[in-house]
C-alpha cells in the first residue's frame, strides 16, 4: 500500500473495482506450474498464500539452483546467444546449435511431460512445419530430464510420431525465457533476435504467413509475472511494468482517493465514457452525481451546468450531531481546517464499462448517473434521494430598473478589506452567490440561492460580511438596485441519510 501511496502521492483509500481484458497467465487448457515453498516444499495453487521463491519450479520441471549464471532473461529485440544443446532427439546430429536455424523463423515451443495440451498440440506444430518448410523451424523444448521422459517416449503415440527436433533437460532456454505456464512460445527471427513471446494459440498458419510476408504479425504479447507481490497482489500493482504496460488493458474501473495534492482546487471533468471529480466534499460529490437537473436530465447534459451551481437544498441526517461535522466545511480560519480537508475531501473517478457505451445516449446517461450514485452510497454507507420541493431560499432580485451593479470594466478583483467588506470588481454575479453561500450560510446547500435578476454578466459591488446578517446584506445591495430576501421556491431537495 505504501507503494500505491507514493505512486499517487496521496493519503488514499483505494479501489472499488478494476475490470481487465487481458491474456490470462493460465489460459484454458494450460496447467500452471506449482511452486516450491523455500521452507517446506509444499505445493500451492495460484491464488493461495505463498512465501517461497517463484523462480524455483517444483518437481520434474524444476531447474537446478545456481548462485550465478551467465544467462539472464531476454526481452523482445535482444540477441539470442548461440547455444549448443547436448540432449537432443529427432535431429541428425548429436547436438543442436541455435545458429543451425539461422535464416529461418525459429519457434521455440516450451512444454513439460505433465502438460496434456502441450503434447496434444505437437501434431498441429508438425503440420505448420510441413506447410512452411524451410521458412520456419519449430523446436520443442522441455526442462524434463531424459530419465523422467523415458516412459512418455515409450508409450505416447504422439511423441513416437513426432518428427520435430526436441531438446530435453534444458537448463538454459528456460532461464533466457522464464515463464509460469506452458505451452509457451518464443519467436526468434532469421538473424537471431527475439521477435515475440506469446501463448501457443498465436502460433498458427495466418500469423506465420503474415510474418513471412511482412516481417510482423498481430498477436498479444505474453508477459508472465514472477513477483509474488505483483502476481498475487492488487491489480494496481500490475498497472505499470518494465516489460508490459497493463494500463492499456483497463476496460472499466471505479477509484476513490482522499485529497488530491496534484490539484489545489476542485474540478469536475465529464465525457461520454468517464467521470472525474477532484477534491469535493461528500455533500458536493452527491450534488455532482445527481446533476443539476437530475430529475429531468442525464449526466452528460448537466456537466456544464454544474459549474453554475444550480440551486439544491441539502439535508443531512447523521447518526450523531458530531458526525455532521464531516459533511460541511469548517471556517477557513479555524485551527483544524487543513486537517478537515485531508480527512474529508475526496476524489472520484469512474470509467464506464464498454457495454454501457453501446446504449442509446439518453439511456446511457441515465445508467451512468445511477452507477455513480450507487458507488457513492456504497462507499460512504449513505442512502440518498432527490425530489422537487418548495423550500426556503435566498432570492437575489432587482429592486428597480437601475443597473448600478453592472461592471465598468478593468481587472477582475475579489478582496476582503480589514473592515470585513467584500469588494467584487468585474466578476460574474455567480461569484456573488458563491460568496454569500460561504459567509452567510452554515453550510453549502442550507438554503438554495436563486438569482432572479435575469443578469449573468460581470458586476461591481461592495457589501459587509462582519455580522453575517441577511438584513444588512440586503441594505448593502440596495444601493446597486439589488436586493436579497427569504422566500419559498420550487427547487431540488437532496437528502443524505447515514445507514
């Protein structure tokens, strides 16, 4: 988890779900090799706890331990050393050198005696060899020793009929091309460079033909995982690797984190396939999830409107009075303000499943809205609802036809003087409503603030915030031809109730 925290540079709470579409390490018809526990040699299956050395394979497939070896793992593009192999079958000579196959596409087929799918595929490999002739060479390689293979070679009709060259008792190629399951194929080009590491089903007539014709083929690179932490740990540990970028395989996910230190402000980004909300309180996350016209519109239609804070009445029903504190911003001047931000500000990101993207736009938006709300309710253990209702609001209105509030130009300015007077110059009237919400309400959404002036442009106004009185604010605004009053209006009423 510390690695994840440093990766995202967050104090974070992670992960609801990540859905991947990727080549399985053990696909259908493959058998995963058991591993040796360094302590007692007990075999384990994938997914069970393990503390041994994953590079040591148990039983007949196990490689000899060496304190040092000249053979290190090769990657795509590396030159393969010209190795001589002594344990060979189905070959005219007593030894095989990799350079014997220079000028051909060399396909190494790793197998073991216990792997039924490996052996069952030998006739298919034989057919490919016969079809492409001198253009390719398929080489069957196993780490099993000759003595361990004696019974198999005597009794298996497939083995007895196989004419492909076989290398047994291999201790080198398995180090150059380590893997956790067989069949496992490696393609080496005509000049002896590693071209691909792949699962056996990618070695077929069409891929070989394309490679012969174009020097390339389309298939998914197979990258077996040897780190126990990565192999059996969180999918997040696998997202970045030196040999393979698992990020490319992500199809859908939901992610929660605490305060995002890369972004000092709040932000919401929405497109048809994803939603990203950065640095929002719990209340504002739900307001964003429901959208500003959730009763009549979907997530895509309300994305832009949210920036203007369409009025919402918010009611929070907490289990205890103390529990309410996490829902509402404290005063910026309070000693615990920074600690509150670190504990109660969240980021949320969701990339929707590909199946949802196939829905008609109107239905897709509705489904996306519902999924986001479900995520928030599940994560925060809250029940939420929204309805249209007559609620007490603060209404900004025009007193007369004068327009003394309109901006006269110049540089935009927002400031608070030493006498607790707010000065707004050349900022939109939505700035006025935001400041009123921050200074005159106990919390965001206590009373919706309605702009009924019919004006959305920039304004120049001064007003006091010292006594936080709506009556005094109304007096201050009156000299600009504006007023503010309490009145009932039909608004959206959002209720959050702790479970």
